[in-house]
């Protein structure tokens, strides 16, 4: 069995490293007489159907028997108020040097005490879909948020005979199960943006004053990724797919923030009608021993801004969040998509959306693609040096998306650096750097940078991106030195010419590289980076300046 839920009586002492104040406080709440367990999806659906604010559309769910849902199940809609995205400002990490854990222990105890009169629901699911990596997660949330509990059970793997057996046979980790206590109704004058407290070493979180479903999903992945990292895996916030070529396979992973194009890249069919297997478009882990990969979720939690009701993907909606509802020509209640109601409309979609879905890829990872939105970069770069490849992952430059609830006046259009496109990391950044460096140097994984934003004033279209990837896969891409650098090569594409004789362009490239170096140099204490990463970036600047 992968993670630890039950302890021997003799081990329930202060010496047990799996126990501490936060973990014990949160887990204890799960056993209260105000908590009812929900493990069956039909039960969860019925409760969500009746929960306050739920809209039962007239759209039927497909594959109900395979999913364990009632035959007549409909797509359910549940909407939030003002906040329709994740609130990064609410996140507090116990292990960070600035965190006064003792103070938060008291806040957590008081929050759970205040919620004692509420009726809660709890469930448990599996995170990780192969015996190579699986763990169990427990969620507890007020009964009125049964819709979120139902979406949680759909998003992750609900317990069933097949996965119960897989879990029993899976790799053993000396780690706690995940425990997440959530109370969206909580309020506190010191936390106007809510509180999401993570004790990653003990696999526990408490999410307070935050009703957006993505907080539960990404909160669970935060702890699962941390567990994977501690146990020999590279944690990945990205998409992965494998091409079945005539004489071999080609496995690629694309890393980018929500809205960067990683789902488009992941789900895009082969330009040459080759068979493709898709692992996932958002969350997986890579085994550092052999570079095999395991998906963490069966379903997809995708934006609905690019969908309308004529798209085939809509047929695989299970629940929707933060979308409108209207009546169609037949008088049926149907979702209003395209972000008409608000930004960041979302849907939990079933795994059956992709007929070529797989949960584990045993073949080694051939290439990593960092997805950026930096207008100094051409559409595609190839990085031949493993240190520079990892350094560019550390300094992945992009823009914020509508998936985030941005507070404190942050400009969402400003170029920002989000290391490895993973704002959910709770362990030291330098450890992620070393993990990816291992992929590039020891396991021979190639590295590319894809700019899906603008190159100068010209938009890099999805067709340009997908055509370039196709050329790379089939060894038809012609790369030339970028600014005379041997470590960086760029793909020559008509209409996206690189001109280093243009002094303004050269200065922009140097400026952006300096921004990357400044970011790395600013990381201290918990997130300090190896000197080699900073030195190699400085060398690139010197060569181009």
C-alpha cells in the first residue's frame, strides 16, 4: 500500500515523524459526529444535485456506467461569486523560513472548532494512476458544497475494485495519506483573501475562505507533487504525449501555465496521422530512474473559453464551474461558455474525451518543451547544454492567466518568471533544478523553448508551434546558432527572422537574459540556486553584450 493511513498503537507517540500538531488537528476533524462519509459516486451525484446553488442542466453525461454514475446523470453547474480563480496570496507554507507555524496552529484549531456545528462531508480518492506512483487523499468540506466534493471525486480516481487492487500492489512510501480540510465559509479579519495552509512534510492542508474548486484540485496536487519529489520523481505541471512513429516512439512533455497552450499542444493530433497516446495535460510525475511517467488524474479540469456547444469536447463535460446557463431552441438548460459570464469558466471533463488516453508511459522521455511568452524569443529554441536547459526552466518567462485571482494590484499583463511553470511547488527551488538537470544530463532528454506569445510584434500562431514540433519529431527541423551561441539554436521559420545585427533586438535579448539572471540571484535561503546556473546565464549575457 502506497501511503500510510493506519498506525500501530505502539507507534502513536511524539517520536513518530508522521505526526505533528497540524496533521493531528486536521485529521481529527475527519472523525467528528458532524461528518458523513461519501465514497460512492452515485451518492455524491445525488447530494450535488440537491446542494444549494446547483443547476441541473439538460445535458446528459456520457459513459455513465463506466464512470459509476446514474444512467440519467446530467451535467451539473455550480458558480462562485467574485472570485473565479486560484488565490496565490492565500497560500502559506509551513516549511518556509518566514512562517510562524505556532501561530497558524492556533488559527487552524480555532477554524475547526468554529466549524463544529456545521454538517460536513468527507471522501477519499487515489492520486496517481499506476502502481509506480499512487497515494490516497482525503477531503472534508461542508455539506452545502457537495458539488465541490462531487467534482473532486470525478477529477481524481474514485475508489473501485480495479484501483483498490492496484493501490494494494503499488510502491510503498513512508508518507502520510493526504488530508485536506476545507471550509469556504470561514472568515477572518487578518485573512481577507482566505487562507490555504500547507504542511507538505506531513501531507496536510487546510483551505479556508476559498470556494473556487481549483483550490481543492491544485491543493491536492501540491501535496502529491511534494511527495513524489521526496521519493525519486520529478514533479510536472504540464502535458505529456507519445507519438507512435514507424520505427520508434517519441515522448514529449510541454510545461506551461494555464492558458499558455500546453493543452492545445498535448491534445493536438499528429500532422501525419500517426497514433498518439496522451498521458495528461496538467499533472504527472516522472521517475528519475528510467524517465517513465505516471498521470495523477483521470479527468481534465479545463477552461471553457474556447468551447461552444457545437464542439465535440462538450459531450464529455461532467460538471461546470463559473459558466452561464440559458435555454436553447428546444427549451433545454445548457451552459453558456466562451467566458461570457466571467473569465476562467471551467469544466471537469471525463477521460473518455481522449480515446487514446493512457495512465502510464513506460518509455523514457525524449524531450521537454518549456512554453514561454517572451517577445524576445523566436518561436522555437533548442538548448544543447543541460545546465542552461535547467536554468531556462527555472526562469520560465510567461504571463499570468485568468485561472488566477490576482490581488495586491499585480499587473497580469506583465512578463513574470514562474519556475518550471509550477506555482504549486512547496519544496526548495534548487531541488527542482537538480531534478530537471538530471533528466537532461543523465537521461539524455532533449530541451526546447517554445514561444507561444509574440515574437516582437508578430503573434506566434498555434499552427506555427505545432508544425515546428512535427518537424522536430521527424528530424526535419533545421536549427542554426542563436546569436552565434553554440548552446542555443533557433529554428528558422519564414516570417519570424532573427536579426542580431539589429542593435535594439540584441539589447532586448540581453535585457531578458539579465532579468533571468536577476531572478536567480534573488533566490536566497530556502530557494537558493546552484552557482553553476547563475554562472552559465552570466556567460550567455557576456557573449551577446
